């Protein structure tokens, strides 16, 4: 059983450039097909269901190459940078 009195460390080693590239390509594919890319990407991250992502321009296959926690990490990192919290 885990000791709930201590903070657990979570570390992900990723190639941020490839994650950014994949998110960019998926975002553009979703936009081109008329979807709200934020809603669709959030749906995919929350559920793990790849059908939230269009197969247009191979976007579904691309996003499945990245673990969902890596996507969250990249999105949160960019949010923090853009809000001057670093």
C-alpha cells in the first residue's frame, strides 16, 4: 500500500519537438475538417478513444504515437511559459 503522506514524483522523458509537431499537425487536420480542435484533443486525452481525432492527414495515427500524459505535459508546459509563470 502506498504511503499517502508523501508526494510521489512523476517524470516523463519526451522529445518535446516531436510532441509539438504532432499536436500542430493534429490541430490543423481537425481545423481543416471543421472540428473544434481543443474539444477533440481534450476528448482524446480524457478518454483515450482515438476516434475523437480525425484520420485526415494521418492525424489519428500521429497522435497515437505519443502517450496521453506526454500530451498533457506539453500543453501544460506551453501554458505556463505563455503566462509568464516560469
